[in-house]
């Protein structure tokens, strides 16, 4: 029972910190946060659900939705994922990492993940040369996460992530840190009822600085030349709170159907409700789908319609889908899997994500 009390205490602490520090679901604050790449899910399995599986996500992918799920890695998992971000935009996302069970009884798990966005080469332009021709630059957005999760009992799992954030071009840079915390709870006669809660992207404000924010000026009275550095405004991180649940229908041998739902309370955009469904055959083939809807605090039905370009606060239009093919490599439990997910969007032609994972 002490583990249950500790877990619910952690949930209460996370919720109180979040509610006292941000104003969730405030449409008036849309676009005011920075480092919004923290909201991008770079992994295929959870993307196919539209992120509905907060309560049952497993392995390295759990670092994004609910870090408690990394505690289910008892040996070693290696994962790589590539996303064609909004087809036609020319942006690519690569993510990779590893989770490793630690401790005498393998009740603890450490994890490391890296996500990087590639924008390609962009022309350098000036007021005098708006067409470029004077070189190119490459933006760099990279997040590195280090996590630890623990199995407190057969039904309670919890964990923390410390994440570093780096954004830069050739002459301007911003760096920061944030943390995530999460808990998962499993119950039911066949462990088929799941609950989860996670608090994400909580950290101090970030600020850009560098030579790109300075210019040379002349003092009128003396004609002396000096360098003037401009200060940029600090910005907050896009904190959010996930609360989810799932039910697994596993009464038929080798067949498993799971329904999942998640509520996301955003501090700098509309709140979201997500539902998902997955079918699994013998844990070797899985197909899944999901749908995300937005909630407007104004009570305006048109603003709640995520298919309405003028009403939604992001480019996604709601539907997602994906599949997994996983095959055993030996009798020791080693498996290799290919994951794929598609997220519909407007504008652009959606997001395609493909991943490969090895469980040792």
C-alpha cells in the first residue's frame, strides 16, 4: 500500500505544480511559448495512436509521452525513427536512443534519447541582397533526454526525464533544460486496465543570445564606433499535463484489442482529447489508429473543429494510423520490429514516420 500512497502523492504534487505555474488551455497564449519542438512526437508507435497511449506506452518511446513506461525495459532496447515532417516542407526529424534495465532485480531502467531536426541549407539574405547569393546557414534544433524509471510494485511504475534543449543558427543560440515526470498504474484480473499521468516540459525560461543580436553604431558627438548588443525577450517552455487510461481485451488467445484515451492540458494552446484503438495478433503484428480533437475554452463549436483551418491551433487535422511488424530473432527473447505511422495535416501532405527497434 505504501507504493500506492507514494504514487498518488506524486500525482498530486505534479498536478499542483502544473496548475499553480501555468494557465492551461488558454487560447490567448497560443504562439507565446518557445522550444515547441518539445511537443513533436518523433516516434512511430505512439504517433499511430495520436498519443492516446499515455497509460500504456512502453520502452524508449515512453520518454516522450510518459517516462514511467521505460521501466518495462528489463534488458536492452535500441530504437531509431525518421520522420518526413509535413511532406513538402523539406524538414526531417531523426530520433534514436537506448533504454537499459539496471539493478539486481532489473526493477530500474535508465534511458538516453536524442532528437534532431534537419531544415537543410537556407539562403542568407540582407536588406541590400534579399535574393541571397552570399551563402547559406543551417538551423540546429536538438533535444537530449536522460531518464530513470523504476518498478515500485507489480502495478505501479514511475520515472523522471531531464532534457537539454539547444536551438541555434550560425550567430544566435538558446539553450535550456526541462524535466518530465510520470506514473503508470496497472490493475484488473488480467492486468488489462491501465492508468497514466505525466507532467512534461517544466523548466526555466530560455533566451536567445549571440553576435546576431548585435550591430555596430556610431556615437554622433565623437564619431566613435561601438558595438551595441540587443537583448532578446525570454520565453517559456510549452508545459503540459497528460492524463490517460486504457482497457485491453485479451480474452481470446493470440488476439488482443486495446482502446485508449488521453486528455492533454496545454499551457500555451487549446486542450486536446485523443482516442485510439489497436489490434494485435500474437504480439507480432499490430495495427492502430487514433483521432485528436481540440477543446476551446470559449465554448465556440467552430473553434473546437480541428478540421477547420481557422479554428485549430496546429496543422494536424485529427486522424492518425500506423502498424508494427515484430519478429523474434532467437529463443532468448530478442526481437526486431519495424514501426510506421501517418498523421494527417493541412497544409502540407501529412507526416510519415518510420522506425526500427531491437529488443535484446
